[in-house]
């Protein structure tokens, strides 16, 4: 799944570790989300989107997800 996390994080001058601390996950989880190796839970997706003042759909691209 594609995300805008890296773009949003850089716009807000946040490191992966800083964003992880804010939303309660490790830097490695943020890295995995940014590279598409891990799909966020609904709760985590909500926390990330809320931090940036956006909706989940604004941060995560569901167009390539099967079985919607």
C-alpha cells in the first residue's frame, strides 16, 4: 500500500523516530509503512492521519488494495 507518510513527515520536519514516538510505534514500523512492507492497523492509520490533520484516505492510497 502506498502512503504519503514520508512526504508529510518531511514537510513537518519530523524524523521517523519522532513520528513513531508521537503515534506510539518504533522507527522501524514507520520505515516499514513508508516502504509498503507493512500495512497500518486502523488505529495506527487514524493516529497518523490525525497527527497531520488529515483523513486516513488523504494519507493512505487504497487504490491498489484487493478485496475492498
